[in-house]
């Protein structure tokens, strides 16, 4: 793909994450810096199909680096899964004179991008934006750091009341396929047990661990449960199960839900997003395509999008061990 890039489109897609605005800002300003046009697409692939474009300049992204959510809105688009939808999207891009696009999103968004480049040989770069931190080819996705800090902050507050009433809390956090949020926030907030999709130690172990906690003198406990944990029980069923088998416990449930996706991005996420946006534009101008920008050992790298969507990142076994030791 050696065509000269004169106009780049940028959009956000899939579940939003804090820091997406910082990434949009970075792509827009890096385009301005390189004297190429930049258009924003609203509502992800849906807006691409409908031609919902807006010309951007360096001033269009003033005062958004600190804001959660995405000023461009986001969507999960069924139509783009079909060849007809992608064809309509391509025609809209051509009509607008767009030569390449930067997609900020997660696995689903990148899967769409891979199909699109295969069909239309269209230059594309991905920037990983999701709170789940589950994308191969990067140690951190934009939004993960903010999300785990939000979760830790919430659990600190829950711990206050748990401790006042000598209660056990099951706290459900996001992560339908991976346990990165649960594991990192769990260690950071000092949870007694962390239940994640990657590891099902069974309900017996949970009961044993809670018995041990009581015996060792702990008056209150926090158990973090990732949405996609494999115990076969949701947090409310876990509460009933523990109440039935360990009546000594007074149990409560807290589902943190979408508050984990909101809020002002941390400095880490803002810096990461700013770096990735610049790298995305530079990469397109160097003739690269069909890749995702990632960070490893604090260096920016490119990974083929097709690789990035192959699997989820694995959890850190060392962190699991640390968690086990801390709950003695
Ligand atoms: O992929 C990000 C994520 O926040 C997951 O952790 C969560 O399971 C899912 O999105 C929720 O999606 P929705 O906002 O569509 O309910």
C-alpha cells in the first residue's frame, strides 16, 4: 500500500473507555502537525456507513484530554458485520476523499477492520481502547489503568462499611472474558479472594478460604468476582451459597457495573493515548497498514491486527501468587 495519504479518518468503536478522547485528540493533532486532513466519524462503523463525518482541526479537540467517554460516540454495529454494510462504508469513505482510517476500540472493532482491509485494500491502523486490557500485542490498553483505579476507589469505600458491620461483600467487576480488572484491582484493594474466568478453583476452595479468614481473626472480607468467572454462579447466587454453607457470615453484594467505564482518565491513560495517536498517524504516513499500535517495555510497537484479535492476553500468574500470599 504505497498510495499517498492526504486525509485520515478517526473514530471510536465498541465499548467506550476513559482516554479515548485523548487518543482522538492525538490523532487529530498529529494529522494537523503533518499537514494532512483529518475527519472524525461519529458512532463508529455505523456512522461510517451513514456518512456521519465531521472535518477536524487542531482546535476541534480543545479541552477533551481530561474527559471520560468519547466525544465521537461509540456503537457496536451489526450492519458492518455484513459485506453489504462494509461496501456502503467504503463508498462513503471514497465519497469523502478519505485515504486511511484509525480505529480506536477493542477486539470486535479490529475484527471489522481486518475484514475491511482484506476486501478493499484500505490502509488502517488500530489503537487499543478498552478497559478490559485483553488485547494481544500490548501490555496496556487505553482505559484499563483508569478502570482499575475506579474499582480500587470503590472497593476502599465498600471496605469501610464492610469493616464497620463485620460483613462479607461480593463485588462484581467487569471482564466477561478476562480477569485483568478483577486481579489487578483485587491485589490493589487487598481482596480476600478473586474469582476470574481464567481459573476456576471451585466453590469448596472459596468456603475454605472464608473459613480460614474468620479463624485467622478477620472480621470483614471482600471477594472480587469478574463478570465472566467460571464458578457457575453469579454474585447473588454466590451470596446465597455462602449464607447457606457459612451462616456465620453476614453477606452483601455490590455490582460496580458501568461506573467502571466512566470518569476522567488517569495520567497514565492520557499519556498512553497521546503516544499511540501520534504513532498511528506516523505509521500510516510511513505506508504501514493493518496493524495495531501497542506498548511493550514502555516502547511503542506494531502488531498485525490479525494477530491482535487471535486470542485474549493471559493473566499474570505472578500476580495470582501475590494475591494468594497476601490473603494469609
Ligand atoms: O468490553 C468492555 C466491557 O466493558 C466489558 O468488560 C463488559 O463485559 C462489556 O463491555 C459491557 O458491554 P455493554 O456496555 O455493551 O453492556
